[in-house]
């Protein structure tokens, strides 16, 4: 059997097409497996301060945050026993942000340790010290690398906000 130039080009094109499909499927599987590796972080047992209330969401790693009107200054919630997050990545998803009002479009900031050090996300730019307002797209959570000197304290801080059924969903990996 003799192959001409057009036959060889068609065969190479077919092989490249099959390889592209294999690469696309493999990449899709890797992305799906990365999401599956996220472990839900319980949002129960957090202590609130200065007029914030938290209720449990539909899942243990969800919470609904409300304030009784506008917060005149800073308010939030914290937990002190999260040492197991040291050297892990915290992933947060926010939703129902349109129902709340945030001062200067600054949604929330995270602080860690007894010294209340600002925890910066690795995949989003801050507005000052705060995350910009907006719902988080599924599969594209805001990631925070928890440092190796983490003492277990994590604090969510809102500034001059009015919170109405503001939902936070948390994972770590």
C-alpha cells in the first residue's frame, strides 16, 4: 500500500485530533479531582463580636451572617482552635452579597493569630485590607495560604457593613 501526501496529512491530523481530546479529558479530570480534594471546614462554634449573628447553612461548612442594621464600626466572628489549618490552604466562597451593603465596596478581611495579622489571599487583589465585594464563582474560591506560624486564631472582620443573609462556605486543602 502506497501512501500519498494527502493520506499522510489526514492520518497525522486524525492522530493530533485524538491527542487533543485525550489532553482535554485529562485536564478536565485533574481540575475535577482538585475540587474534590477540598475538605469542608465546619462553620459552627465561631464566636461573634459587636452585633454579628451567625446561623448554620444547609451544610456544616456554610454559615449565614447577619447584622442588626448597619455596623457602626468593626464587627465579626472568630475561632481560636484551628491549628490544624497550619500550612494548609483555606478556600472561601461568598454568596448573596447583593443583599448586603459594604462600606467602599470592602467586603471582609481575615486576620490570623493573637496579633491580628492580615491574611492576604493568593488569587485575589485586596481593596485596602478587604476583599472586594462580589459573589464567588463555583470552583473559583478565594484562597488563603495559612502560614506555618499560625497559632489557631482566625478572625473575619467587617467594617461599617449591613449584612443580610450573607453566606460564606469554607473549605481547606
